[in-house]
C-alpha cells in the first residue's frame, strides 16, 4: 500500500515528528508489517508517501483499531492540506 500525503506548508516538521513516532511504534509493536516507511518527495517538500507491506488484509484492518494508531491520527491530520490518497497494491513476486 502507498499512502500519499500533501502537507500544509510549514507543517512538515510537525508531520515528520508525529509520523516518525508512529513508524517506530509500528515496527516495535506490529510484526504483521514487514515494511512501514515514510518517504518525502525529492522535488516537493510538502509531499510524502508512506510505503506499507502487511501480512494480510485482516492485519491491516486490525492495525487501524490499535490505540497507538488512533492516538497519532490527530497530530498527523492537523498537518494535511487535503485528504491522503491510497494506492492498494498486491505483491506479485
């Protein structure tokens, strides 16, 4: 899964701080994710992409209900200039 975030100019540091803590929590607490990264567009400093690879659809749905995920959402959402877009991908090889 790829999630594209457009951030309000000047909110990049706040978004990165909230998301860095979130990525750390996922890596520590959720072994069903084999990849969970945040990247920044090299050409647009207000555009970010989260790359996620999870065990199954069920584990991804469960992830959305965890306290530490729900607690992080307001801090991240406060930085967004619009709703994120999601690309659902399937592993082929």
